[in-house]
């Protein structure tokens, strides 16, 4: 159905999106769109085209840093809703990104 096609477009692993119900798909899609809008509000001071790297470590450095730190990262909107929670929240709170 259209819900599962929408779930496939989310930036999540296929193992996760295959287990989502319709309400979760809508909730995660709305969160993703809010996070995308939030991240596009700031304009970087450097040209985005000049920062192109083929080094897989550099492309995923944020993930590596979160795994090294003993914690998790989150971003909230002005009204206190979660925009983003790192996957390392599972290690700290025992709840998955999707549950929060």
C-alpha cells in the first residue's frame, strides 16, 4: 500500500520500516519533514559543493562520534517535540529511536 511505499522512503533501515504500523509511518514521516525543515533554515558559511568526500569515515563521522561517547544526542523543536534522537539512545535508556 501507499503507507509502506512511504515507509521505504524514510531514512531508516529496511528491517525497521518493515515492522512499522500506519500510525508510526505517519508520525515518523512528519518528524522527518520537520527535521528537514529545521536543518534547511540555517545556511552554512561554506559552499556545500566543496565538501564532497569519498572517505566513508568522514561521511559518517557523526555516527562514529556518538558511538564513542557514552550518551545520546537529541534535538527538539521550540514547542518541546523531538525532532531527532540518535540511535545510541537505546544503549542509555533501553528504548529505540522509533519508540521515542
